[in-house]
C-alpha cells in the first residue's frame, strides 16, 4: 500500500520522485482529466500520479471530502461497487474527523478530495498499472482471467485533489489495489472480501494526512 500524502503533498518526498516522462495513453475515458500526463511513482508499481507544476508553495490544513462515486462501466455487480464506494466514504470521513481535518468551507487552506471507483473485478496476474488504463481496457483482461487460478482481484480508484478556493488541480492519482491472495472463478467477490484491502488503504491515507504535514509544494518548472 502506498502513502498517498507522499505522492500528493509532501515536498520532501516529491523531490525523490522519478522525473521521467509518463507513458502516453490514447484515451481520457475516466474520472481524471488526462491519463497521458501521469507518471509512475518511484518504487510504487500500483500508483500513477500527476502534480500541477504551476502551483505555488502552499500549506493546507483542512479537507473537504466528496463522496466516492461509482464510475464502473457495465458492472457485473453494481451493488458491490456502490457498497464499496459508500464504505470508503464513511471510513475516510470517520478517520479525517478524528484528526480534526474535515471541513465544509471552501477556504484558502483547504483541499477538496474527490475519488471514483472505475473498476472492481478479477484480472490475470502480470498486468501493470499502465496495462489497465483506462479501466475500459480491463474488459478483455477480465474475460481472460475468468476461470484462471492465477487471477487476482483488482480495484481501480482514480483521485483528484483540488484547491477548494481557486478550484485549481493540485494532483491526480490512479491506484490499482490488488488482493493479496488468488481468487478462483468460483469465488464470490463481496464487500467483506474487499474490506481487508480497502481498510489498509484507507488507514494509509488517513494516517498520513496529519495536520502539520498537510502541505503541497509544486515542482519547479524546467
């Protein structure tokens, strides 16, 4: 699991990011604006990200959390996606509230965190983060994974972080969360199946949005 704050907001870790160009992707079908500008986060094969290079250094102390939405095309089990989106929203809301970070006001020191689930299903092992973007490309991958013992559960979540006052984009992130154990074709994917992975991911985000560290420093333009 990754540390989302390290990707989005901590300037000390941003300086350690690989600066190479992202792999171009033809389609922008998804929640985020432009897949072609994404880069793979160094040391995190399941994380692709983009940071707005034009934003000035700024400190953020509060978060407006939008409900996680369901953007899964032709979902086999739409109720599962909706339940997962609601679960992530509720758990993040609880974690951020405990830390005193939640806000309902659009202010200079506040970011807006928006997320969408764009895929939940089985995918044949070996697919990289790039291979599964945009999520509609998973149609063939899912078909090929059906009935395979080496298929793994994949949840794709696309994330937008914006300045709540200026509405400028701060960052965009795509994460693919993968189950730790294989799932056969006879396995039924339920919210209970997903919860262990989702809980780890939710905790990882919440634990890193500590108020003194909630800041973003844009990378210098070349």
